[in-house]
């Protein structure tokens, strides 16, 4: 459990520092260090945290069960994950209606992914992992709103092509993960549903 907790502390420590760092002129660390060095340091710390998270999560499996997830939770996760992947892809495409509606689609994707996995997994390792991601996404969204960051600027013209791309790529990724990649990457076959 120590590796997982250390990884979560490093990964989310870096993310929370970035979320709450001062942006005042002369006090902004990113401004003082320069964008490249700041992002390099941030990436190094967050990357080390991610490696520890993966190692810690794998080391804890199988983990002690905290709650028994409802059968419908796993099935609902099959709906939430494609939606999360559509939101995730839309974050990296030009602004479409999806991106404009969600405002911060990456955070929406993380919330859907984490919540869906909490519905499908009841062990302590999953609770720590997915619960941390869900909590962070909620905290970061609140912080963005308080800073006045409401997503794409008003007047941004939504591209229907971006929406189609987000849906097609998101659904293709979901199919690949469900049918092939999940057991390869995470050691757990999820298709066919139990």
C-alpha cells in the first residue's frame, strides 16, 4: 500500500500545486522558472508518481474488499467509459459542441472514468486509486471555476467535425479497450461481461 500512497501523493501533489499555485505577476513559479523548466519538473514529479501508482496498484492486487459492487455497477461502467473517452478525445480536438458544453472535457472524462470504476470495483486498491482521481477532478473543476476559467471562450464557433471525430475516435478507443487492451494493460478481462 505504501507504493500506491506514495505515488498518489507525488502525482496529485504536483497536480494540486499547479491547480493552486499563485498566478500573480512576480509570484508565479512557472513565470519565474520559465514554461519549459517548470513543465519539465512538473512532468518528472507527476511521471514518477504515475510509475509508483501503477507499481503500487499491481502490488496490492488482489486487495482486501471494502464493499461488494452491485452487478449493475459493472454494466453501468460499460456506458460511462465510452462517454469518458468521447469527452477525453474532445479535449484534444478543436472546440466542438461537446467541448463547449462540457467546458473542461478532460475533467469530465476523469470523473466518469473514476466513478464508473468505483461502481465496478470494491477493493481497497481501487477505492484509493479511483477515489483519488475522482476527488482531484472535482477539486480542480471547482478551482477552475473560481479562477473564472469556463472552458472555450465565448463566441468560439463549434465545429461539428470535431464532434464527429470525438465520437468516432472515442468509441473506437472504448471498443479496443473493452475487447483487447484492458486484459493486456491491466491484467483483467472485462469482456464478455460477468
